[in-house]
């Protein structure tokens, strides 16, 4: 799940997340299994990794993996607002 490499995750209200690699005979790459365990706990992570099951976004928000759920039609706008808020806190460095 590429999502695990992100710092802040906003998700649409109908999103589902999964580790489907097992369905093609491989394991999650990019440290996916290790990061997922830290993010949502061993039992839920093992369920996803070993079965290829998808988990509704609402369940993942409760575990702390997802920062905020927003309506899908507002997702890009909300992400841009968050990026602007973060960028506004940076001040230029003078030499």
C-alpha cells in the first residue's frame, strides 16, 4: 500500500484500502507489512496482508492511519487547503 509512505492521509468517504499482493502470489513491497503493523496493529495488518481483504476507510480512521475523511468531490480541494496551510507556516531564511 503506497499510502503507508505518506505523512498525512486524507481519504474520500468511499475509499477502501488493502494489501492485495497475496492474490498474485507475492508480499507487500516498500516495507508495507512492517509499516502497516505499526499503523493499525498486528492482527488487523495480518488480516489484510494474508487475505488481501480491503478495509473501509472509516475503520482505518479509528486506527489512526487516516487523518481525515472528506467527501470525494472535495478531496483535492481539501488536500490543497491543507498544503497551503502547512506552506504558510514556513518562513524564508535570511542569510
